[in-house]
């Protein structure tokens, strides 16, 4: 299964986190653990939003949707 790269950086009193492979998936937290949890939530929200926007843009059109897995 595919794996993504989470990057964390301490900035003052906060930790910043983002996913290298997906622009727009980023967050912050007061602790590293909080940032890790927030980043998972941010990733799920971005994927859900992108899926919803795609479905809305293609509404009424004939398309093929399938799951994609890669190593």
C-alpha cells in the first residue's frame, strides 16, 4: 500500500506538520502528538473535500470510478 511522508518542524512554542506529497495538507499543534493527530484529520478532510468537489463537478456525466492501490 502507498505511504505518505509526514514532516514535522518545531516553530517557537508550536509544532508544524504537513504531508510532502499532497499540497494543502498541513496543520499545527502545541505538542508533537497533537500535531500528528491534527495532521491525520487534515488529510482526511482534504481527501473528503476533493472527492466531494470532483463528484459535484462531474455530476450527470458518465465516468468510471475505481479504487487505486499502488506499492
